[in-house]
């Protein structure tokens, strides 16, 4: 087994271990493979994931180790814990993905790895491991932007041409962007505070859903979706955030505080302590989910109208792609469908397992970049990870100046 040594805070598998690792795959340099095959490695947050994907979008091998259960127990992601878990799992996960693909590492066209944005300690593990592998295999390296990878995943599962609008909603990110090419993005709006997944995770934690027998192993967002099915969203009346701001930005902190107040009130009424499950937990889950959906739809509606007004998207059959962990929520998807039906657009979402973090999207982004001939590195000397990195060119001020009024949509969900 390849073990990773710690050198000055950075992970460095020893050369001998890397050779052993490669030998376990019958590594023989020079085998000729006719089409492009990319190994993708993802460690930007709390999933250690790897996949081998070919240029037609075939997933040849895949493996993932989720840290969700550990972080649920500690009440959130503690970066050094995430780092340690990535260290413990990365070699096994890459090995599993390669073994499942039945290809020799020498047949890879390139190695693609998330280097931005994300948790510094987590990104560092994936990058160090990848650079060692790249050095040994003498393959090109393709640094990947995590959000770009989420945005382009749809082109692996569906035939979607540029340009299209993308809504990325996850635990760490919340943005609306126009995708004009493989590395050509216009940022229309983003969250001014926290991401919706983060907010849902915090609400789930405050509701102690980890103690709920049906939700104990679910991420916060998934637990909220599950419980909301049993709840009544009309029980509480909440106005979605940023009603007056005529831009495409988002905000979730205010909503989180409002929900907190409701929880405190309900705990008083029901005579229970924080940490016990409220009898109205399902109603609260339904309310927060519905308000989140309405907020996301309104911002996205404005983005569609802006893009059409500026001829950035076709008037008919424009595509809206929703991805990221929160986009695996079927209630939010149905709300977005109401919007796309009303605006003559088509909603497309990757299957839920490709909405959350995975290695396939990273490998696919590598394939897209190989095709386009952009961002393929043969010299890996100066590669650094970047915990913070915006997506594309920010035109959110222009969007705000357009001050587009969004017509009311009936959210009969
Ligand atoms: O994309 P992702 O796996 O990781 C990043 O944040 O990049 O997204 C994880 C987030 C978590 O906050 C989780 O609570 C949320 O996505 N999530 C959901 C659902 N499944 C995962 N939120 C709402 N509904 C779901 N079904
Ligand atoms: Zn993600």
C-alpha cells in the first residue's frame, strides 16, 4: 500500500511507494490507446473521489469515499480532520478507480485534479498525490476549477451545446453563470453570504436531525428534503430573501436566522430542550425548503430574462442547467421546472450522484479541456492550489443596472 509521508505540511508519497503503486497495475510505458482517457481526482472538500473517463463520456472506473458521516458527528467539517481522511483514503480510491477501469496507468492521456476553489488542506492532498503520479507517469496535468467541472457535467450525460445558463447550488457555492465555452464563463450573480447547502446543513443541525431515525446518515440538505415530505409548508409564513434587490445575487443567512427564531419559539411551546426533536420539525423542514426554492427560482428567473434581453441566450429552448449538491433536491428541481416552462426554457440536471462531488466530473472536465486544447500542462513546476477562486468574468453589476422586474410565478408545488 502507498503510504503518504508528511513533509513540511505537504503530502509526499515516497518514490518507491509510487513505483509499487504503479507496478500493482502492470504499469508498462508505451502502450498505445487510440482514444483519450483521463483520470480525475477530487479532494476539494469532504469527498475523496477518483474516476477514469474516456472521450465519449464512458465512465470506465469510479471510486469515492465520503466523509459525511464523520463530519455529521462533529457538527461540521473540521479542515484538519478532512485532510487526514483524504490522506488515509486517496491512494485506495485512485487505485480502485483505476482497477475498475481495467486500463494501465500508462494508457491515460492525462491526469486532471481539482486545484481550486476549496479547503486548502483538502486541495493540498489531492494536488500532492496527483503531482507525484504525473511525475512518475510522465503524463500531462490538467488543473481543474471545481465549479467549472460541476457546470460542464451535463455535457457528459446530455447533448448540450454552448451557450447555456448554469445554476450551481451546493454546500460551499451558490452562483448563476452563463457558460459560453469550456473555459468561458460570465458570472451573473452569487451568494452574498453562505451557500444554500450550508444553510440547510445548519438548520438540520439545529433541528438535531442526526438523532432522527430516518435521517441519521443523511447530509443536512438530504435530511431536510426527506423530512419536508411529511411536513406542511403553509404552517409558517416566510418571505424569501432579497425581494427588493433587482439583481441575481442570493442570501441565506437571514433565512437561517428566521428559521432559528421559529425553532426557539417552537421549543418553548413544546416545552423541550435544544437537542431534542421538535414535533413540528417536518413543517419547519418543508418551510425552509420551500422558501429556499422560491428564492433560487426568483434569482434564476431574472438571469434568464437578462440573458434573453442581451441575446446571450436564444429566445426559445434556451437551456438551464442546475447542478451541485442542492440541485439533487427534487422539490427545488420541480420549482425550477415551473420556471423553465414559463420562460420557454429547458431544465437539465445531471443525475443526483453527479450533482454532488465526484471524480467523474473532474475527469470529464479534463476530457473537455483536451478536446478544446486549453489548460493542459506539461510543466508542473509552479502549480499551486487556490482555496478562493472566482468563476469567469463577473458581470453582476451590469445585471443589477439592468434592474429587470421579474413577473410573479405561481409556485404550486
Ligand atoms: O456539491 P456538494 O456535494 O459539495 C459542495 O458543497 O461542493 O454539495 C453538498 C451540499 C451539502 O450542503 C448537502 O446538505 C447538500 O449539498 N445536499 C442537498 C441534498 N443533497 C445534498 N441539499 C438539498 N437537498 C438534497 N437532496
Ligand atoms: Zn461541489
